[in-house]
C-alpha cells in the first residue's frame, strides 16, 4: 500500500511490514499519520523516546496500546517493528 508521501516513505523491515499489514484500516491511517509527521517534520514532531543501550533506536507511541520501533540515522527512518504495549512489556521482562 503506497502512502501519500511515498517519495519520502521510511523503509520497513519485513517484520514491520507484516505487522503493518495485520492492522485494521483505521489503525493503519493512524500509523500513516505518525509516520508522515516523522518524515515531513522530523523526529521532534512526535513523542519518541530513545531506547536505552541502543544507538539510534527509538520508540514512538501510536495509541494507548500500539508502538512503533524505529531507527533514525543520518536523517533516515527505518521502521523496525510495530508492536503492542503488552509485547514490549514481555520483551522487557525477558531481557531484564
């Protein structure tokens, strides 16, 4: 699915594309708005938190239960995954 701002579209990993494809149409629109804002206005346009211990890795909140994990390096965004808050919590417990 091509987005309105396709010339600046962030690269999606295979995992991120799979996660995106499984979202509802309404949730996809919300994710698209967040990604569009990131690309057109920069990382400061969204509330993204740096992931501790990793260079250039960030997490951005899409909704109460959905997050985007991405890399921001040399003004280029790479979407690594789109996960639920519960998935993040389980990963955090596993790696803590």
